[in-house]
């Protein structure tokens, strides 16, 4: 029961992240379909620079 709760929570979080960034995800996917790979610079042009996490 506890494992199912953990998995459900993780699924909801992942789904929320995907929905929040769907436009960028689709843009990256489109470029990958065209070119098969992206380097870091090309990726960052689409999604922006990596944000540092506060730990």
C-alpha cells in the first residue's frame, strides 16, 4: 500500500513537470526528429540555460 502511494505521488509529480514544460519538450522532440541529436548549446537555445538548484 505504501509503495503504491509513493509510485502514485511520483507519477503525479512527473506528469505535472511534463505538462508545465510541454511546449519546450515538443520543441526539443521536433528538433531531434529533424536532426537526431542536439549539442548542449542547441538544447539551451530551445529550453534555456540550466538553473541551479538550491540544496
